[in-house]
C-alpha cells in the first residue's frame, strides 16, 4: 500500500513507530503535534481569521463523516479542488481529469471505528492526512489534525494541506510518481497546492475565499511541517525553504511549472549547530563585510554604520533599526532575545542583515521607502543569507521563519512595512537563489 502527504507517507499496516523511533513529523501523534504547532506559532495567539468557505458544502459524500463543521470545511475544500483540477488537468496534461475513485475519508482518531484505506487502525492516522494511492483516496484526522490547524493557522491552512494531498493524486494520474525521488514528489505536491491556492486567492473558486492575511498564516503550516534538521529519511518532505519555495513556484507560475520542481535545497541537511549566545550573534563583522563589499563593488562609498543599543532614532521601529544620520544600527537586545530563544540565532542575524541592507541602499542612493525598497531590503537579506559559508538547512529555516513571521525584516527608512509575509518570502527567495545581482 502507498500513502503520500505532508503528515503521513508511512506504509500501512506498519505501525508508526519503527526501530524504536517515531517517524518524523508526518507520523506524529496529537500531543506532539499540538506541541509542535504551539512552538511554531507566535508568542501571542493571533485573532481567528475570517472563514474561508462561504457557502459550505455538505460532507455527505465523505466516508465516516460526523456531518460537523470540521468535515464541512474539508468537504468544501476538496469540492473546489476537484473543480480546479477538472479545468487545469486537461490544460496541463492534455487528458481529462478523473475525480478520486476511492473518495474521501474522515477519521475520528479518538474513536474505535473502521480504519481508512492504507491504515490498519484509526490511531495510524492520528494527527495526519494522507493520499492512499492503492485505492485513490484521501483521509484526514478530524479530531487531532484539522481542528489544530484551524486554531493555530486558520482555515486556509487546511486548504493548503488537502491541496497537497490531491497533488499526489495528480502525480499518480500523470505518471509522474513512477520514478521520482520522494523529496521531488513532495515538492511537486507543494507546488500543486500553491497553484490551487492562487486560483482561490484570485477569486475563481465557487466556495473558497482566501485573503493575504489568511495566506500568510497558512504558509506557516508549511514551515512547521518541515523535515527535522539533517533528516535522511526516504520519505522526506523538505526543509521550510524547500516547501515554501515549491509552494510559491506553483502560486506564482502555475501548475505547468510543478513537474520541474525538484525540492533541491540550497543548504546541506547537516546537523544544526547549537544556538550561539545572543551576544555572539550581535557581533556583526561578517554582515558588515558583506554589505561593505557590495556597496564598493557597485561604485558607492561605504560609511560603516556604528552599532549601539536602544533607544532608536525617531520614526523607526523594530528590534533592530537603521538610523541614517549618522549611519547607525540600533539593536534592542531585550526585543531580540525573543526570536533568538523561540526561533534561533539565524533569526536574529536575519533581522540585523536587513538593517545593513537598508544601510547599503542608502549609501547607493537607491529608494529607501515604499514597497520597492522593502522588497530590495529582503532580497539583499536573502542574498547575504545564502552567501554565508557552512550554512545549514536549519539556519535557512530560521531565516525563512522570521521573514514570514516578522515585518521588521522589510521595514523601510520610515519604519513602515508595505509587504505581506508572502511578498517577503518571495523576495528572500529571489536573493537567496539569484544573489545580490537579482535584487536590482
């Protein structure tokens, strides 16, 4: 039997524990799943977003449904998903789309009912969703997965997850799953998910509506359900950068792009180094050197910004700030201690690098306010991040996390932010993949 998805992919009926080890995030139980979600969420739980489904679809076609609100949301999502692929599949692959033969299964993992396909017991799916290729079906845990996603990342995150699962069904129909490496297949499914979400955001779905704020929250689920650092698992799904990159490729370039997405990481999947002490992270010699060289190479004159503690200068905000007269980077050590503890040392480095990027734009006479400046700041931050020697996948994931989570990374010379989290990640990717030359 085969299972595919960001939370499953463990061959049934094998138990989720093998060789004494729990199988990654995709096979994680409720207690650990909730802990992981909470750990990745912001310190203060954001307000619940507006519902994404209106009107909703009755879940009467879902096997095992309790007819409740959770299944109603899932049923609405998969209904719009199949309508999307009914139009997109012929356009991309030149053949008609076939709805899932095995249908959809809702599972109460707190109960004792019959297990769904590709599972020996209802507990096998606890905290998970997956595609079962054997019978062409998708199953989700309505007790320990969907409600937790909704609470911490909003209803749109459920759409991202289920769109990924149907992405595996697309691969199956197109014959793309025959020889593909697992990491490539998972990246492809994330890409297909992104292409569907773009269709929804653009207002083409019959039932679903997703706004930019909801999209940003949903993307955090991709970050949380990433592979552990240094994983060598044969069913790996990729780092946070891998997953968000694939998702954005589908969102920005459409479903045709997805067959070429490989999930190749920029950084090695090596064991992550322990967090450096905050005082060590605040030593900015390497950042200083990178942006000084950049300004000099472009014909500018680099005036080294002094680095000092808060308070900052008028009109700026954030845990790290740039004051142009005289050039100064102001750091609020207490404010930086939060992301350092919660995310990691590279999160702090990313915030600092963004302020040096703003300093570089100032020295080069480039625009330093507005959306264009914000994108260039984040793009140059991505270029610096990718240029660091011996960068680990965990380091890159920390940079991705803070960039999605905090608009401090994209604040301009007036302390204003014009970018969504999605925009910031897109700019970070541009710089990381193309270097400083790609930032304009």
